[in-house]
C-alpha cells in the first residue's frame, strides 16, 4: 500500500519559514518581560508579536509600544488586541524592513528563530538602540554570550559597544507548537560609555577580524601576519594568553588588552 501523501498548505509553508512558536505559559511570559526591563517612559519595538502574548504585559510596562507582525493569519488577532491598548501601535509589516526610530528605543520579542541573525544584525546597526531582549534558541544565546567559555567573532567585534548576556531560559513546554529545542533570553545592551574610543574602533575591529582569520590555528599565528613579533609576544604575555590558544577561547577583555598594547604609542 502506497504511503499516504499529505497536502502542504500555504500556512504550513509560512510556519516553517517564520519559525513560529508562540509563548503559551504565563510564567514564561512574565520571565521574558522582567528580563527585558522596559523603560516605563520609553519606546519599545516588539518583534514577532504573534497574537499579542507579550504585547499586553509589555504595554503595561513601557511608555509606547510598536508591535510588528508580518504573518497576516495572526496579524488580524493582534490588531484586535492592539485596538484595546491606547499606547500600542500595530504594524502589519516586516520588522526587518523598518527604519530604526530617531529616538532611543528598545527591541523586545519572541523572534522567528530562522531570522535570528538578521534581527540581531538590524539591532546592532540601529544608532539609537538602547537594548535588545530576544527569545532565541538556547544554543544561539549561549554561544553569543560566551556561556561555553568560548566567544564568537560577532560578540568580540561588538564588545566595546555592546554587552551580551544570557539572562534566562525558557523550556520547550512553554511554547505552542512545542519546538525541538529550549529557548534562551539573550539581552544585548549598548554601553553608556564604549570600552574603546571611537577613533580606535576601526583598528580594534581590524585586529579582531585578523585574529579570527584562521591562519595557523591560533590567535598568535593569525596576528603575526601584521604585528611585529616582539611586540606581539610581549602583548600576549601581558594578557596572560598562551600563544597556542585557539581564537575562540580568548575572552573579550583580553582582546581589549591586546589592542591597547599592540596599538600603544
């Protein structure tokens, strides 16, 4: 007997593309809002607002809220929720196509997991972003926050301007439909004062890109392509770094020390 073939609907395709897993547990919703710490007088952009599970509690904690949802099937429900909340504006639109506000703002959301990298990139390039609190796959949040004792290129590149933290975990059972993996609450916060002067940021970024370039399998081998050996050896020693250390094991603070020593006049 031939296997039964099921028809793939447009809604099924949409769910796969948008990676939609809606928060259904009140305790998880409260944990997410608490982790976001919205400014009671500030502007918040909510990404992937869905049916408004986070929208209501966020509206009660911030000054103004703009709720983005691109999926028209749930957008109609979200519009009804937003219509009852005077400080909330509903946008049936793609958040990634939106222009960042000209005033300080925060981004909060249970984002589509397939679009995590794009949402994070949008946030990092928004000049007036203050914080981004995003519900992502736990693995992604742990890697970006250095939770494994290893650090990614993106985290190190942006460390002078942004602090990355894993501030909570949400179990699979808190979502409908239930995803295959657990979620992490990733908080990205712009530093009030950058750890590297604005004029020195380009040289810092070039150094990090060079370090993550992969030459020779170690940080020392990669950096030796550009920096004098004697200065590099002294900088590694002062930073308490083994010359054979893999680049991912170098902490952001050690990168800052290396940059200061290698570029000292």
